[in-house]
C-alpha cells in the first residue's frame, strides 16, 4: 500500500475550526454577509455545492427548456449535468491556450446556433486574458454570462473582482478550490434586475446522513489522508471509486443524472468557508510562492508550466507528453497529483450534444497534470517533485 507523503491538496481549516463549526450558530448569515460585502451584491444564495449553485443560476436566469448554453468541454462534468438538469442543452466549446473558452470557437457557435447563455470558467484559478473580450461578445449578442469562479473564489484581477463579472456568478468551497472548506457553493446575483423574487429554486435542509458523509469525507480524504491512509483507502473502496488521486475521472461511463437537488449550505460548511475566506490573502501569497518555486525548478525546455496571471493561480499545472507515466512515477515516491478533466464531449453521457471542433481540448487533456500545491508545501518537497518531473520529461 502506497503511503502518501506529499498530498495533492490540503485545506486551510483546522480540526479546531471543524469542532467549533459543529456548535456555532449564525455562520450561514456571516458567510453571506462577507460575500455581499466583497462583491457589493444585493443577493447571495448559499448551497451545498457549486453544482447546485450553477443549477440555481440557470433557473434564476429563467432559461427555457431546450435553450443552448455554451460551456467548455474541458470542465468538470458536474457543470453540463447541471445544465441538463435545468432543462437546457450544453453546447461544448473548445478551449484556448489558457484553458478558458476559446473566443473564435464561441463566436462561430453564436453565428451558427442560437446560444442563450455562456459559462466562462477559470481553470486552475487562472483568469484568461480574453475574459473581457468573451464577456463583451456575449453582451453584444444578448447572451447571459454565468461566471464560474468556483476555483478562484473572490479576488482582484486586472479585469476586476472575480465573482462580479457575470450576470450571475458562482463560487465553490469544495476540494481543489482556492477557498477549500467542507464543500458548499454560492450564487451571486450581479445583475440588479435579478432580485430574490425572481429566484425559483427551493432549497432543502441537508439530511443528517449527507452531513455526516461530508464530514467523514473531508476529514479522511482531504485533511488527514497522510496520517490515516489505510482508513482512507478503505473509504475509497466503500465509496466505489478507483484509487486515482483526487480525480473525478474514475467513472466516465455512468448514466447521466437528469436531476439536481439544491440543498442549502449546512452551518458547519458555512463556518469553515468563512474561516478560509478570511485567510484569502495568506492563501494567495502561498500560491504565488509555490508557483514561483515550481517555475524556477522545472526545466522549461521539457515541461510546459501554466504561467501566473495576476499572481493568483490556485493550482500549479504542467503539460508533458508522458503524463500518465509521470504520474505513476510520482505516486511510487508518495507524491500525489491529479489529472483533471476527461473532455465532456467524449463521455458517453454527453455524446450527441452539439459541439464545436475540439483541437486543443483533444490534445491538452492527455498532457495536463496538477502538482501538489496545497497548504504549506515545503520548498524541499517541491525540489524533489521537480527532480522527478525533469527526469521523466527527459525520457521522451
């Protein structure tokens, strides 16, 4: 059994924070108030997940059944699932070199099909340089913009504050996000015409079993995985998933769920998200230091490293030709990595939905690997990881 020495990600909340969250009241309103204060939005809704927030965003925009929603294929499959659950049809778009929506692909889709909404996404916490151009294109064609700021959370960029750039925006507090809490998500209404009476999503209180499953998952899958790895392994088997890092790529061919149940955020989730959101300045600084260390130590002639933009990348991402072999070599040394998205247009559950040509998506997904870049990754660990990556890259 392989012992994880360097975890892919680790959240900024402590066991003490979790303990306090179980008994503290009013955390939901505090988190809502904090997001309102940062975004100046009059309406913020909190959910059990970012998926529920996207579903609520589509319902809030009152899109009609069968409306086309443009979305990159290189994205978490939960996003197109939410589109389908809301009664709409995902239209898959190719990505650009910054892993965001490709402008020309979207422009061509708009010319040939009647797109009603577009989801812009910031993969790995990187805000693409064409973001304003994409939003302007949508505005010119009366297309609603859903800003998927799940990974980035709220921070200032040269384009403005993420979480405020779309007609509606969503953020997430799940694993792999800049604000990693105990799960949960938020829907932010930026269009002043959208008020609470327009929201037609009813949230339910999370069942106790769902709450317990969330706590156990985040404790033994995310927080203390290195120390309690045997239990973590058994938990993964019980959950019916393969042991492939933190990847959500284990079950490509399962059926398409056509329903989303948007539960409200639990108080303990809101508390941990509130705690971590108040540490965002420290988190961004740690991300910058980590990314700079990787960039300095990795051989740029052999390894393509996603560059920093606004010093805010939440994850360190590399592109190599021998991605799968590299991941196995790193795992042998106890270093956990994650390759991200199997393109949605290739997954059985989404085959048949409209799409553009996908030259970049089809190429990039086979090469991309995320490095350990969570809380407090020591420089000596980054150096060891870089040595393995450089050695494997030189074997090509």
